[in-house]
């Protein structure tokens, strides 16, 4: 799961860099103005940073509880505003950004399950379905 999360962010980073203006123009919107490009570039940077975070968890899964919590928060704070904008501005929302909303919520759920596993492991209990 953590290796998949790393690749999810690497692919997302590359798509966001290469498709920066196309993401908006494909939805019938103009390319972002310079100030919006600043926010877009910040978002791209955070996708990269979280990719590094997931790699750190992957390298040391059983001693990364705090990083897992940050991963959950990162996925929720990325997906939730996107979902709100999708609902409020459906006709203007770039369709290619719907997939990341879904995958971010899926990853947040999986990270939460992993956190529960870590908690049960630390108390010596086995994980029950």
C-alpha cells in the first residue's frame, strides 16, 4: 500500500507538471493567471513532499505512526476541498481531477486501517476484520 501511495504521488506530480494548463483548458477554463499559478505550484510541491512522506513510511512502516497520521490528514485536506468544488461547480470542474478525489479518500481509509493495525500491534492484539 505504501509503495502504491508513493507511485500515486509521483505520477500525480508528473501529470500536474506536464498538464498544468491542459487540466484547466480541458474543462473549458482559461489557463491560470500568474497568481493562481503560484497556488498551483505550491500544490504540486505538496504532492511531491507527501510522496517523500509516504516513502519514509514505506521504509519504516512499524515506527511511523505519526507520519501515518500526517498522511491521513494530507489526503483528507487534499480531497475534501476538491470534492466541495466538484459539487458546487460541477460544470466547470476539470474531469481529470475526479480520480484523485476518489483515490485520496481510499488511501485515507487504508491509512486509517493501517493506523488501527499499528495500535493493535503495539498492544499485542491481533487485527480483526
